[in-house]
């Protein structure tokens, strides 16, 4: 006899979910989500609750509080693995994606040298570029796979021209944090794999809009930042399971080779892990699921897309239609997430952002550590104005931005 599917809770409306993010009560239009998301109450309460209960107690198997914190660490790893559609033993959590990427580069510096080559996409945030440029110190050649202007898209023919039998790694973002451009990651990873190289995908900016799936994306390494996904300041790294044991990253001597905890370096921020679990619980609820499963998180990702789409349409169309605004990257909603880089005629990016902020509309200005794409566009170091949405952003927020632009 077939058992009926469990009943789903009603999906929260946008007003319901906005009520769970305390900063939104200030009445400002927050359009800098690419720099960091807001936290739902469940995450905030989880951080506070952990500190009230445990303070800075460490994970120690010899006493009850220590065992509870050790269990928390395991749950956070398991939750992160669900988010990535991965296995817990292949996931590391630390203070930032940048720190984890530099540690991975330390492993590669022990494997590679003169004659080996690395390719960086021309859309990268420096967290997925500077660590690989460090390999030049050991003789590795670093090449740049430039994006094609004016829409700043990556073309497979340009990558093919750079790939050689000496290519060891290709670094590519799943979404540009400055321009919002979204490369076809499965196509890129397949092309790189066919050439005999590895791919590291920076999913930091893509993750809030489309939850990563390491089973279908085809990457060998992937990073993302929970704090961009409405959690506290943390970074995460996934490593393809058959590669872990062969990577000699610097580690504490007693940690076995290949143990993912060896790349985390030091004591975890346990209160932030508790907050991340609170966020995952919020995402489960956003999808109307009773249990935290990969299916629940996939449904949450779909729900987020549904909530963002009309807001994204209004943002992109409104800026493209503005007589004084120049939009960089794709000239539409295709091939981008809800992030738009622009400039206002006759006004420096910082002036635009300051003027908008004084009117209660918060956007960002600068290069956002995305040096390469903005250099290629001739916009570095002054940069651009960047407006970026999340699933709690409303079309009213966008209308306020467009009205204040003048």
C-alpha cells in the first residue's frame, strides 16, 4: 500500500518571511545582499542561545557540554552537505571561503611547479583568483580566460585556446559578484575534465539564488559562504571525495591525511555553526517542509527563484530604461542573477551610493574585490554602483531605488 506524502505547511508569504528579518523593520531598502545577507530570527536566536548555554566552551568528549558541542559541529557539517548535495566528510567549514581557498592553494603549491598551468576566469572575485596567483611563486603559469564584451560572458572557444596538457586547474565563478553574470557551470566543468584538468567553482554569489549541487555541476572543488545565504560569517569548501587523500594541505600533525578537518585550522566558531543550522531550519520552513532534507532545500531554492523573479525583472528593466544609467553585463535578465552593476552619468559610483543611502536606499559602490572584470571594462579601481536583491526584497524596494536615481 502506498503511503500518502506528508502534508506540507502553507508557504509563508513575502510579508511573513520579511517579518523574520529584524533589520527590515528599519524601513530602509536594503539592496546590498551581494555583500552579505540579513539573518532570520531563528539564526540570531540560535547564536544567542548557544552563547547563553555554552559560552566559549570547546568540543571535548570528556564532559557533557563538550559532547553536545561536538554533536553540533557534526550537525553543521551534515546540514552543509545537504545544502550542497554532498557527503559530510567532504565538507569543510571555517571563517571564510577566502581562507579555505588559500589553504587549498597551499596544497597545490606542494604538488605543482614550473611547467604547470592554472586558468582563471575573467569574472572572478579575488578569493578565487589571488590564491591561484600565489602559485606563480613556485613557478606555475597563470592565464586569464577573459570574458567577452560588452555582455561579459565566458566563451568555450576562448577557454579551449588556453587549455593545454599542462593545465592543472581552472577557476570559475558560478555567478559574478560584481556583474551578476552566470556562466554555464556544467558545460565548463565538462570541457575542463575532457582536457584532463580540475575545476574549482566559486559559488559564493550564486548560492543565495540557486543552491549548488555538486552532483550535477561537475566541479572538483567548490566554495560558498553561508553568510551570503542569510547565516553568520562562515565559509565552506567541498572537495571531490576521491581527491581528499592526495591533497597535502598544511595541517596539524595528529590529523590523518585526507581528513577534511585538517584544512579547517583551529577551533570552529561554534556559535556561528549554531546560527547556520538556524538558517537551514528557516530555509526548510520556507519550502513548507517539516524535515531538513536535500529535497526540502531544493524546494526552498525553487521558492526563492519564484520570489526573486518579478523583483529581478523590475530591477533590470528599470535600470536599462533609465536615460542616465549605463548597465554593465547582460542587457536583460537572461544569464544573470539578481545583481546589476551600473553607473549614473556625471556621477562617481560613491557619490551615487551615498546619495541613495541618505534617502534610505542602500546599494554598494566600488570594485567588490572583482578586480579582473572591472579592469577589463575600464572601470577599475573606481568601480560601479551595485544593486543586489534577495528573496525578501520587494518591487517597492526597487521602485524606491529607481525614483531616487532621478
